[in-house]
C-alpha cells in the first residue's frame, strides 16, 4: 500500500511496464534480444517536479537514471533479460555506493519511494504450454 499511496496513476503505468517487460522477455527468449525495465528509487528532478514545487531534499538529479540506463544498454549478455530494475539497486551491482553526487540537495539523501524487492509475478504454471502459438 505504501507504494501506491498518493501515486496510483504513476503506479499503474509502472506495473503495466513491468508486466510488458516480463511478457516480452519470455516471447523474445533465445532471439538475441534482451529487454528490461527501469524504475527510479527516489523522485527524479524534472519539469513536472519544478512546476509542482517538489522540495530538492526528496529528489535526485536525472543523472542517476541516465547512468543506470547507460549501464543497462551496454550490457552484452542477457543476464538482465526480463528484469524490472531500480536505478539505485542496479548501480550498486556495478560498484557504485556513493549516491551523494546525485542529490538535488547536497546535504540530504532523498527518501526511497520504491520497495527493496518487487513482488514475484511468476506463477506455478509459468512454463506450461496452454495455448498454441498464434
């Protein structure tokens, strides 16, 4: 409930994106195409946050997201295929541990809005063939 509170429309788009990621990863398996999705761990400074007057103390700069996107795009293997990633968590796997350079307020680490772990959307029948391929 914490994730959805106050941001239901945003959450719907992110959950839909994640379902699309899982589905396409399955459909594109063994084709050489890898697909993943990326969520921000914290609010990211943007035009809309400026217009809403969002306090800098709750945001990171867009660089945190773009650094994660670049790392994911440069991944040569399919180890990220089908994963819904969070920018901060992904960057930590690459060795980044100091996120202070991404703060909008240099004195405050913004609060995380994403859970540490997403719920697993897989089901027991995951690999059963139910319908013929269309």
